[in-house]
C-alpha cells in the first residue's frame, strides 16, 4: 500500500526527503555514504528544489556535499598543515598577512558560496578602505589563490574564484608598479664622498660601499662573514642570507639563517678594489675601537658588519641610517651651494643601492648574462627588464643632448 502523501500549506505534494517546517520554511534531508544526515533549507519550495538540483549536480560531478559549512578559514588551516617548501620567515609572513587582512572578514565566508564578485569586492575593500599598497594585496591574493586551489583539488568547489582577480583589480584601479630608482652618477659620488669625509657617518661607509660595489641583497650583506671572503682571489662567496622575522605563536622576532633566496642566488661575486678597501676599512675600524662579533645565529658567527654591541646589523637600522645621512648631507650641500640646482640626495633605501649597482653595470655595457649571474636573478626576464629600462633612459639622454646641439 502506498504511503500517505505529504503536503505543504499550499497542498503541493512533497517529494522524498522534503519537509514543511512549523516555522514556514522548507527543508531537504539526505545522507552521505557514511550514513550521516545533512539538511538544506529554503523559504520557498521552488528555492528548495533549485538547491536540490544543484546538490544532485554536485554529487554527480564529485563535489563534496558534506562540507557545505566549510569556511575559507577552515581551508586556510588545512593549507597551513599541508604546505611544504616555504622558508619559515615566508610562511610566518603569510600567516601574519592572512590573520590581519582576511581571517575576520572574508575568511568567514563559506567556501562553496564564494563567487568572483565576492573576491572582487574584498580586494576593492583592501584597496579603497584599508588603503593597502598593491604589493600587499598581491601577497594576500597569492595566499588566497593557493587556498582556493586546494579547495578545488579537494572537491569543495569546481573553479577557483580568485583566478584573474588581481589583474582585474590593477586595471580597474590603474595600479602601476613603481620602478625602482637608481642613484645617478653625481648622486652616487655625493653619497660616497659624504660618507668618506663626514666624521659622524664615516663608520657607515664600508657597509654602504659594499652594497654599491656588489649589488648584494641586504640580508646577504648583513649575513656576510669574514670566512666568506677570499682576499687572495678577490672573491665574495654568497651562500646564505640573514633574516629577521616574527616566528609566530608568541615567540617574538629574532634573526635566523636561511638558504639564499633562490638557487641562482648561491653565487660568487668578484671583489672590486673599492669593495676590498671597504672590507679592510671595516676590519681596521673594529680593531681600533675594540669591537668584535658576539652574535651567533643558527651556528653562524664572525659576521662582518655588526653594530656597536657586536650584534648583527638590522635592515631597519640601515635604512634609518640612510635617512639621517640624506638629511645631513643635503643640509651640508645647501649651506655651501652657489648655484640654484645643486646635486642633492633623493629619498632611497638599501635596495636602491642594489639597483644602482645594476644600473652602473648596464651603463658600462656589461653582458646581460653576467649581470644576471652577479645579481643572483633566477629569472632572466628580471634582469632584462632592468637592462631595458636603463638602456632606454640612456637613449633618451643621448638624444636630448643631440637635440640641444642640433638647435645651436
């Protein structure tokens, strides 16, 4: 004998698994292979049956229907458990960025409900309300793209909603990557001359002269040890980098030794005469004031560039020193200036000195592959982009000079 028909308030026959609730809503119950019951709800029967159809399609396509409440935060935690191959400082930075900008807002959304429009709205919020730099949003996007890729792989969703979203954001907001500025030859000469002759800042000359003469990254410079130098063959061996980062879980910030940024960064750099002179000046200065390295980081010690307490130098300290040098150098120039447009130091950072070194190599016509090797670029295109920018600037200057001569 057939079972009694179940009807809703409108006398419409309900299908198997469908129910009309006392609160006026509709529900549908189904079981997964493990025997667990699951429910979906809707305000109308038409809406419920649309959801049932979507559920059937998901089941047919292999999409997980037992994890409808899984949030972006849940998948991020899974991603953290599974992620391998990242340096600890990079991994901790990813967690810091996620916790600060994603977890308490976008992270609470259900993964299965996130649409491209949600991602776009979130990125617009970061850009327009949080006023974040595009480089910061880029990092957030990099994390989310990997998290949603995991969700796709584990059959929570069909497609990654973050695909192409950063590209769209850059177009809609007109974000442009700011090209790094190198010091011009006159600016570089002013900087070096000021350091050499100013008693207050003379002790900073060796570290900044080394940056200008090697193009090494700041972590490679601060992590450099005396044993990494070969004064006989005039070579510098770059085989590690010093990092300072928050280790998470309330462990605070501290220094650590990492492998070089990429395998290509593990390299040997010719030691220019000016760089060798800078190293010897640093050694003489430390002997004169009775300073020696007391720092030991992950078994590494005997660092070359140390502070007045014998500890390793910090990138933040070096950049602060540069800002003070710029201020006092420009003050000194303006006091003695006799023309209306004296050479002054522009705002710059430690990384600007790496870019300045690269620019000088390009201006001298050094082979691009040699530049790539010395700088430790893993991607040849990175070197070519700089080389192209520099050569274009040189062409512009040459033609500007020619233009002046042609009208005289």
